[in-house]
């Protein structure tokens, strides 16, 4: 029970960090990174702590963890691709943009 | 002791729910708002699971599962709409 509660506390701290990253990052893509990675780790730790601490709901919590683990990168990837397709400007400290280079070479070939 | 830690974790996660809300009000483009909505959904799934565990009712976890499914579909639909229209 105590181990589960400590895991849940660490997970909630990661959730708070992810939410702070959503608010503070300069760019859509940076926000997406912060929001997806930190929040996935935080929610996995949170749900794992709940599944350890309270017996009787382990299977549903496992299904929930697997579902979040599979769908969260998928939705983030689709959103990032849509934002890049919409030509939202990157922040001015960006060094390289491989997808734009790839699209430019594809257009040259055609 | 463990119940106190669970309560503190719930309070921290609940306060984390307001920061993406600010981004959703302020955000310059539609993609920002969709990302903020995604993060808020994940935080509220965790909160629903915590409430289900503390109330001792495992059936509330089904609500969290269905909410995760619907939010995934919604984000995919918004991304497709941004990319090439409906």
C-alpha cells in the first residue's frame, strides 16, 4: 500500500511537469513533446501505483496502462504531422527540419 | 499514511489540470488547443482511476477506459481535419 502510494505521488509529479511544459514551451512541437512523453510516464506510474495499492482492480488498470501506452504516441504523431502540414512556424531557435527537406526533395523529383 | 499520500497525489494531479486550461484559452493555433485537450484528458483519466480506487468501486474504471477511447478518436479526428479537411 505504501509503495503504491509513493509510485502514485511520483506519477502525479510527472503529470504536473507535463502540464507545466504545455504552458511554458515556446512552440507547438516542443509542447507536444513535453505533453506526450512526461504525461505518458506520469499516468503509467500513477495507474501502476493505484493497481499495486488497491487490490481487486489490477486487470482493468493493466488494460488502461496498455491502452494509454499504445494510443498516446499515435495521437501525438498524427497531431504533429497535421501541425507541420498546416505550416505552423517553428521557434526561431530550431536548428534543423528534416521533414521539410524531405518534402522539398520529393517535389524536386516530381 | 498511504491514504494521505494518495490524497496529496490527487491534489497535485488536480492542480495540474489547470495549466493546460490556460494554454487552451491562450493558445495561438488549433493544434495547441488539441494538444492541451489531450493532456487534460490523460490527467483526468488518472484522476478518475484514483477516485475509483478510493471509493472502492472497480466499475468506475470502465468510465476511464471509455473516456480514453473517445479522447483518442477525438484527437485523431481533429488531426485529420487540420491536415486535409473532413
